[in-house]
C-alpha cells in the first residue's frame, strides 16, 4: 500500500505525510473510538479479560471532602 502512494521515495513520503496533516475533530475521534470499542457491556467484558481499564477515567484529582471534626478525606 505504501508503494502505491508514489513512484519515488520523496513523493511517497510527502503523500503519506499529507494523509495525517489534519487533526481529527474531537467528536469524530470519539465516534471512531466508540465504534471500535463497542458498548459499555463489551468494554466491561474486555476490561475483565485484560485485568485493566479500557476506557478513560475521569480527568483530574479526586474531590476533597471535609469529614466531621475538620479532617480532609478524598472521594
């Protein structure tokens, strides 16, 4: 497939780079990810088989929760 991009090495390289010149819109990237991963049940099954998370977790730190007595706990 790579050789079909051009007869000379420089032409092939330029054509290949052009394929990835533009970044995907985030909504398109999300759609592609969902289509390749499947539904939530499938993701859970894959995660159980692999023994690790297969979907991104929530970004950021856990929220602080102040317990009775003023000590700080994490959610």
